[in-house]
C-alpha cells in the first residue's frame, strides 16, 4: 500500500498493489523477512507462517534505483552497451541488478538497471552506507542517475530530513545544486586527482631510471612536490610530501593539511579508496586526454593538474571558444517518432514542442532550441531514430 502525508503528518491513501513493490527490499532489510519466499509459499498453498504482531522492525534502510537516464538532459533515456560494470559490496549493502559488463540496454524496456539497498542502526548510518555504496558503483557505456541520487542524499536538506515532493525543484537545478558545495567539500577530490597524476608521473620517471648516467647523477630522491590543480573556475595549490611509511602522504591544499594513505596502486582501476585523516573515502575515476574526472558524493568534477611552471605558461594560452549553433535539432535519445507537430515554413519559438519520441515506455516531447523558421523536417511518425540523428533544420 502507498500513502503520502502532509506537514501535519496526516496520511492519505494512494494505491494498493497485489504484487511486490520495487521498494520491498527496504522492508526485508528492516524486518529480516524474505517477502519473495513468503509470497511463493502462500501461492503454493502454505499458510502465512507469522502474524502481524510477530513482525519486528530493526534499524533503518535506504533504497536507490539505478536507472539508465541522462540527468543532465532532463532524465532522457540512455541506451547502449555496458562496457564496464562493478557493483558496491560490503556488510549491510545489497544490490539487486539486471545487468553486467557486456549487457545491452534497449529502448524497449524500463530504464531501471538495478537497486542499491543499505541498512544502518539509525537513519544517518544507513544514509552514509548508501553514500559509500553509490561512490563505489561504477557503470560505463550508458548514462545513469547514480551521481544524481548521491547528490540528493548528500544535500543538507535531505540530511536534515526536510523532504517533500518538491525537493528537486527546490534544491536542484538541471541536476546540480542551486547552492554550490563548500570549497573544502571538494578537497578529497582534489587530493585524489593530484595523487593519481603525481603517481603516474613518478611511474614514468622510474621507468627511465635505467637510462640515467651512472657517473655525476644525483641519487637523492625528491620527496616534496608542488602542483596547481584546476577544476572549472576553482584553482588549488597542492603540496605533496611522501612520508617514511609506505603509501603515506602529507598533503597541503592551500592552508589545509591532510594525512593520506593510498592502497597499492593499480593504474587500470576506475575505483579508488583513500584514507584521509583516518576516514575512508571512495571515488570513481574517468580519464580523458589530460583530464582526470572524479566522482564523489554526487559531485563530478574534471581536473587539470599543472606544475608551477606549466601553470605560469598556461596563462598565455587562448581561451576555448564555444561551438556555434548549427541550425539543427538533433535527437536527444534513441526511440520511435510518435508525432511530428510542424512542417517546413512554420515559425517556432524556443521551448515549443516540435515532435514526440517514445523510448523506454515513456513519451517525451522534443522542444525547439531556438526561435526561428522550420527549413526541413527530416523524420516522419513511425520512424526509429538514434541519439544525435538530425530531426529538424532551421532557416
């Protein structure tokens, strides 16, 4: 049964289903009952082995639905081949999944790929378990809502329990927080990106040591390094000092010092656990050219790392230019064209629905990106289209 309740804690009935809900693992985690087994036994004619008063609730549980959606483009469906897949694991973490590496996500089915369920003795313990679980959930090949879900449960209003059906509209804009996270909240990501860069550079340096001159060369190992780490408009001065212990680092970001421990590095991995000031933190990593992208607690930041000399020279580089609009409306998702609402010569306005596309059991209106006049309509109702296909051109 489903209910909603208002600020006065008055409950209102929504619906009743004679099947298990998607959220049934939450009930299983806090009661210890296997609802699927009970349902099958009753269907086989066995009596229900317990009464309502026998059901004992213990602790708190959270569930996050992992869906193939592009949260940066209004949650449009995402399809394709799952090229990398690694689930979170650990005590009191449960994952019910329908995909693995090599699975194909089609347009014909619901967008949900998996469910992540965590348990804790209280709400905060269960929430922190979910944060760690989502930090460690790695899926590549299709867009997912993993980081969006993590951004929601890390929001101060969610932590405080200040929730309503208007939470997203109130606190998030286009998937990002309306109020930016404090600068220090980004520091663990800065540590991660800079350390990865530093260790990779050292690996290259060490690989060349056999070529070093045997006479006259310095054998003193350098232990302190300085970098400038940039993410969007934020710039951090990072100082790294290797400690005596293996994988121990003394790291200063601007005026804040962190003691950090790294695991034995495996450079092909996309997930990383760091111990920072005694606490474990989990990160997901993506590499693109000279950039290192780090996902952590719902934030996804792209970092560039420079030596001080490189940073001084970078100030003379020309700023990147924005790509000019090419007068085309391209398909935001794969699917079936259900309806076309315009024809050549029609004047349209930015935001006006021009056609509808059905994908993953949902029908989505595709809006005009500009004010203008339709030059040509390049698809018809009933036609199957892929992401990026040309739909409409403008004069």
